[in-house]
């Protein structure tokens, strides 16, 4: 018996030694591969762009008259370990002054096995309702395993409390004003320093998982200059009531359940505790007693007060605080030729997360879509519908309900003929809220859009493509008590032709479009001609130079029937007078792209357009002349700084010139 036990122990010992030896060999091979790798390599790209715009539009222009960027992205390899480094050398835009001065930012995201580290300016994604994609400057780490994933970060976020005012000065004028002392402190936009911390923990695979996320952001009330305070006060009360320091705490829960390959269910929920003013009174046992709201003799009230005191380290509830919830759910069905998805989304009014972009609030909606493959994949059918209703809190003046429904079918008849037909409908209804809607002005509108697009190609030495498009939009007011002045009918039709002259390295295209819109007392027609041309000047193994040009010109005619009083609605009992306007609009764009040795690439273009003032069915299009010049350059490289002794000369990568 003892001898059998000895044999068993020996067998266990041998098996253990074999596993240990195998693991040791893997570690040794891993270490050896790193040692034999090049000690130091570097690759990446540097580049920049410059854009200048002239616009004489009467209204404020949405584009910057001057914009410039410069960047450098590197990947440093140290014995096989990869360390990416991204440097933003310059990012200037002179219209909104997002970055009034050249800004330098450096970030690196090195990875090792299942780990990713964030240093400098970076971003992550936790949840749509907690933290999603907004950049931070600080430290972060992510771990992605087979059954466990985790992430956390801490840093300074780009402030969102800046109150932007339109400033159409150019960057040169802004700099000149600053040298002359004309940019006084009162004209500057205040901006708090915002710090944030977040964490995420998830278990499960990509098909079945459960993720818990946490995010907190708070503004530093002491980060604004003292002269932004009210004179004669020692507390942080600022003159601009629009700018207030904020605090936010978000908790999110997301999960997925999959059954086989045909059914998945996703759910995503979030809770936000948000204070829009940190100067508001904090809620704790002391303030409640001072206000006489709570009686310390009441045991239930005392428990609540104890809880409030205990959570002060995590979040300070204030009179300005609010608690809101949001979430969505989706179910996906997937079969061989059919797939379908059903969705539901709800967001309470004023749901705010300082770590996520805005989305529809005070509304809930549900809908679905289905995709069907027919005739061995030659035909594709898609159907969808969505219904949304707002005013969940009942505080809006009116309640709005919008339903959208769409369908499309596309088919390939052989290799040359393609045809697509699509329909989109929108139904808008208005219902009572805090006030009762007057029946004579109640919104009840239905819009239909139908598009047909056939195309035909002739393949050969040269490829010829003919395309047609037909589109109609019918906007109908269904309220019988309202005049049909909002009824608008629009029809468009177009013809296009493109040819690829392969032997001559040339592509040529031309198109004609006609559109007509009509409403009560208004009509609008437009004839448009367009063309495009591209030519490959040089194309070799090392160099590629290509030029392109495009243009369009439109002849517009507008008839606006108005009464002598100048109103836009015509009295059917009076003979209206018609104002006719004819104008021409045009645009041109000339550009070129260049690449050399797979390392150098550049592009530049010059565009000029002019749109004449016109009123198209109630919408005023201002006269504008737009001239733009843009140039960009990028240089990519890869080089061994320190080579391994065992590296062969012929294995060395081609270096850039």
C-alpha cells in the first residue's frame, strides 16, 4: 500500500514538473523574443493643415476665417513593447476661440498583453449615460480579459461651463487686440477647472456580460479669477449668472444576454445626481436643523440625516441637486435571411451627465426595424418604425408625439442594372400639456418622401455609368381648422453620367437636376448643371499626383404672392400681387492630391461659391460669397534607432528619404 502511494506521488510530481517546465519554456521564449528584438524603434507620422476662409455673408458665419493644426504621432518600440505617443502641437480656430492660443497636448497609450495605460490627454467609453468618449488629461488604465474587464481614470476634463459668445474677429485681429490691451478681462469668457474620476467593472464574455460604471465630475469654484466675483464680497458669487460651478455623480449598469446565435438582449441604465450650482445650500443634518425642517426626535428622519452625513465624502446633496434616470433596451433576432431589432428608450427630463454628450430628454420612444435578403442576396428589403412621445414630467406647455416609418428595397438585376426605391414618413401630433391646445392651431402634420434611383453600367475598356433619380416630398397639414399654407409639395428629378477612361487615367462626370416646390402663394423652380473631372497626372511606384475639379451652376426662379400688407398668407377674396425673382448660384472647387514613396502625402484645394438671396417656401437663403483655401501635409516614417546585433541587413525596413 505504501509503495502504491509512493508511485502516485511520483506520478503527480512528474506531471507537475512537466507543466512547470512547459510554463517556464514559454516564459523563457517570451523573454528571449523580447531580448532578440530591436532595442529601440520608432515609427509614426507628423503633419498639419491650414485653412483660410473669406465669407461676406450678412449673418454670422459658421466657419472659421483662419484655422491651423499641427500634430505628431509616434509609436516607440522598446525591446518589442509598444508605446504610442500623440502630440497635438497646434490647434487654432479663430471664430469660436475654442483654443484662443496654440495648445500643446501630449498623450501616450502603451499596451501590454491585456492591459492598456493612458497618460496625458485620452478618452474611454464606459456607458452612454455615465461616461462616453469625452477627453480628459490625466492617468487611466484598462484591463480586458476573457471573463473580466476593468477600467479607471482620473484627470481634468475640457470644461463645458464656458459661456461662448460669438466673436467674428480673425486670429490676427484677436492677437493684435491682445497686444494693444483691448481684450479686457471683462470680455474674456470664464471657465472653471473641472476634475473627473471614473471606474468600470465588467464580468462575462462579449456575448453575455454585466458592466457597472461610475463617474464623478466637479468644478473648482476657486479656479476663476478673483475679479469675476462681485465687488465687496468674499464668497464665490460670480457676476455672470449663466456661469455656475457644477457637480455630477453618475452610476450605470449595462448587460447583455445571448441565446444561441439567434437572440440577444441588451439593456443599459443610468442614474444621475446633478447639481447645477455649487453655491447652493448643502443638505445635511446641520442645515436641516437650522432650517427647522427636521426634528431630531423623529427616528426615521434621524436615519435619513445620518445617511446624508455619511455620503458627504462622495457627493454633497444641495438644494440645487436633482436625481434623474435614463435607460434603453434592445432585442435582436438573427436568422439566415432575416434580422430584426426592437428598441425602447427613456430619459427623464433634465437628465445630465458631465461625461457624456447630450441626447433626447424628457421623452420615451420605442420602435424596430427588420432586414430581409431575397433572391440569393440580389435584393435587400428594409423596414423600420419609431414612435417618440415627450413631456414625461408633465411640465411642458404642450405634449409632442412623433412617429417615423420607413421602407427601402434595392436590387441588382445582373451585374449592370441597379435600382433602389425608398419611402420615409413622419407624423407629428400635438397634445395638451400644462395648457390646452387650441384646436385651430393644433399641430397635426404628415410628411411623405419617396425616392427612386435606377442606374446602369457598361463595363469594358472604359466604364460608363448612367443614373437617374426621382424624389418627391409632400408635407400635408391634417388640421381642417387651419389654412393649408403649410402644405408644401416638392418634386426633383436628375440625370447623371460618369465615364472612367482607364487608358487616359481620367474620370469625367456630368449631371442635370430639376426641382420644383409649391405652396399657397409661393412657387420655386431650379435648374442645376454640374460636372466633375479628375486626371491622374503621374502614377508610378513612388509618386502619385492627381488633380480634380468640380462645378455646379443653378438658375433659380421664385414667385412670392403677397398682399399689400406684406403678409405671407394670401386672402382668397383678394387678388394677390406677385413678386418674381430670378438669380444664379454657382460653386467651383479645384484640388490636387499628392503622395510620394508611401511616406509623403499632401492635398490642397481652392473653392469659390456664390449663393443669391432668395426665399424658398418660407426659408430665407441669404446672399453669400464664400472663398476657401486649404492645404494639408502628412509625413509617415519607420526607422530602427538601435538595431539588434542579430538583425540582418536585408531585413532592415526601407527608411524615408
